[in-house]
C-alpha cells in the first residue's frame, strides 16, 4: 500500500484503482530545501556563496532592477564603471532606486536626491542644509543595504551573505581554458530552483525528454539508455556518468554539480558518439540562481570551440538550444508536442512536492545531493560554515563536465559489464589527476584516454 501523508497528518492509501480522491489534496512543501528568502535555512546556506545575478550586457547606463534570493535589488554602474548592487528602496522614504540616477560617485535617489556609493555609504543628503545635525547623524549611522559584486566574462556575480563570511571568488578551470569562445546567456524558469537543478544529476531525462519521448533535440546517440553511475566527493561535488555504446565506440557523458548550484555537462551538439573525443568540455558553465521561492534563472556561459560546442551555435537561439534543446519561447501547442526542460520542470508546479515523488535508482544522484544540502543547512544552523569550491584545489578549480568517446569494440562478453568497466577506467583517470595543475591535468587526461583507446580494456 502506498501511503501519502496529508496536510492534516493522516495517512491515506494512494494505491487504489480510480482512487484519485485519496490523493487529490496537497502535501507539505519541503520548506527546508526550497525556501530561499532572508532568514530561511536554505536562504542562509545559499547566502554563503557567490551567485550570478545579471548579464553584464543588460547593465547599461540606467539602473537595473533585479530580484535574487527573494530580495528586490538594483544593480547600477558608477562613473568609473564599477558595479553596485543595493537594496531597491531608499533608506530615506523608500523610493525605488530603479528610478535613481547613475552618477560619477554612485546612484542618486530620484525623490529627494540622496546619493549612495556602491558600498551603500550615504555620500550626500542634499535636501537638508550642510549643518543640519539630524541629517549629519543619519548620514553617519545609516547605510543603504549593499552587496559586493564581481564581474567575469560577461556575468555579474554577487555575494549576499554576512560580510565576515565572504568567500574568495571561485575561478573554475573552464574559465581559463585556451581556445574556448564564451557566450553569456540566461534562461528563466517560473518554478523553484531545486527542481531545475535536479535535472543535472538526472542523466536519464536526456534519453527520454530530449530523445525518445519529445523528439531528438540533441543527437541520436543520446536516445540510448546507457549505464549510469553516481559519484559524491568532497562534501560538495556530485557527478553522474551515462556510458553508452555507439557502434564500436563507448561514449562516457559526465554531468556535474558543485554545491550549491554550479552545473556542467557534456556537449549539446559537438558529439553524437560516432567519433573519438578526448575530454571534450561542457556545453555550458551554469548556475541555477533562485530569484525567489517560485522563480529561478539559469545564468551561464555557453562554451564553443574544439573542446566545446560548434561555433555555429554561438547565437542567442543556439544558447537556448544548448540550455534545453528547444527555443525558450514557443507556442503552447508546440510545447505540448515537443516538451523540453522548461515544460518538464515548470509543469511540476511552482514548488514541487518531494513527498509525492517515487525515487528510483536512476534518481540516486538527486537523493545524494538533496541529502547533502539538507545536512549542510543543518550544520550552518549549528554554526558550521559550509565548504567552498575554492577549497577543492590550489588555483583554478578542476571540473569534470565532459564527453569522452573512445573506440572500444566489445568482441565478446557482457556488454553491461564492459561499459561499466570502460566508465570506471575513464573516471579513474579523471579523478586520479585532480590534484595536478590545470594544464598538466588536461593533457594528462587526454593522453591517458588515447592510450586507453589504443590498448583497449584488456
Ligand atoms: S526617498 Fe530617497 S531621497 Fe527621499
Ligand atoms: Fe535537460
């Protein structure tokens, strides 16, 4: 008997033919993992990390209203081009700074002209005389709420946590990879961040949503189910491999999540498994950032070039196809006929009900990372700061999202076992070189994969 817990805490039988009546009510939302506003347990946890909050190209001469982690904010540039991220409402009488004027030294409120620096300092209170004591006192004791900002490759990142817990800005190996052309993009989702993030550790959805069920949105090779394996490392890094047979080739596609919300995968269009590929890198380097409890935006760099996706996809539409296999905005009927990620995850509702899911072995990656996030949230509540990606290595942070395709025919023997063995060999090479300097690691892995291909598994 499958029991469902209802709001009033009764167990009812969810396994009755035509028994929709028994499971029609709503069950509890997993508040601990899904609520992100100030003061919530997960909101506190997420506020220990740098997050992208805007595309630099969207930030022009006018202030840009942005909403992040349930907070209404305004992003702006001062005269020297420095970006500031501040609370939306002016500390005088709450006018919105989205209507402020960007000036050399900061942003000026439209209502009575108070001027604010990027760090929230009140620089001027021009509506009172210079010698007015009350105004001087307010200026000395009050600030506009502000957050530190860091720009990189066309994305504007912010840290919204306690100033004394601010971590170093994390730089991933992919950011310094030679020959990659990068295109910043964003994809909005009208649902909770967790259900969007889940897809990265769900390699099976690629086979069904992106191939067999909707239509072939990436390549034919992806319609194969493959052998799955999940990895959990360092308290914050999760990986899922899907190893498929394509003719004489073995294709190991590796998706990764670095907590809380950094994601990479294999390429979207660069490989279909028919040609050898040695540690081809992720189609995107992407963060799923909560806007509030029921909205999120995936901010990303799409990666093009020999190690990324083909340069002809380096367009706005190409980035949307890389993100989810279909354009983001489509007629409803087309979304019904050929659903993609937006349809799958928004269709769950604004915040999906974890209590109503029935997780299977193929969902193991999702269980692992949810469990870990919950633990880190509890630890933070008890005073222990969560781990940072900058703690994973010296210098740039090694990442794994990739495709490897090797010609490895299986002359005789159990195909499942062969694919699992091939995956283990590829992964031990990748995991074993984690501590190497980035360039050395990269060539070591590529060389090792070529040797594995020429020597075979024997
Ligand atoms: S409300 Fe902003 S200066 Fe008065
Ligand atoms: Fe997807």
